[in-house]
C-alpha cells in the first residue's frame, strides 16, 4: 500500500503502524531509504542501534531515562476523554543524515507506570516530542474505526 502511495506521488507526512509492522526491521529500513518519516509501535524486547553505536533493547534504553525526560501529554480525545500519558524519547543511532533522526519513544500509563508501550521513530531532526506523540496517537483513530466496523 505504501509502495503504491509513494509511486502515485500521494502526499503524506508520516507513517504509523502497530507492533506487527513496527518490529520488522527491513520495513523500517525500506521506509528510511525512501525518506518516509515514521512512528512505529514495537515490542518491548526489540533492539536498536544506540547513539553510541552499540545495540540495546528499547526497554533498557527507556529504563535509564531520568524522571525529567518524561512529559505528560495528551494523545488526543478518545471514547472516554483525553488520552493522557507520560511520554519520553531517546535519541538513537550515531549518524543522523539528510536532516533525519532516529528515536525510541515510550508511552507510560499515568495510573500504572509499569505499563509502557514502545515505538521506533524516524523523522526530521526538528521533530519535537509532541510531534512524535501526535503521530503515534493518530493510529488509534484507525483502530477505533476497525472496532466500530467489527461491532456493526
């Protein structure tokens, strides 16, 4: 679908997907080769290349982040009101090229801080935390459409 959209010059700014797609490293590489920015959910034990050039699990990178790196932000309105979570991002990859950077993004439950979701991100180096949150949360609207369709 993305290949057809790119081939047809359909404009879009970001790609987002659930962990079934996000954990597939060759998909991430394919998007990067084409300059497609993304925020893709991934599994807790996914590994990434760190800013120091080593390899680390995403949960390990996030676990050592200081308290002040977490920001409470809304992912937008949901069926039960604002989706408020604590969010943090960690720069990864030691070489950022062509104005693009890489991050691990984490979403932590306010009510249960041990409940954390992880994302791998690629986008313009000017991307702010709230930009990555907006893209990550955009996926929820699509998922809600599927749930409503299945219930009908």
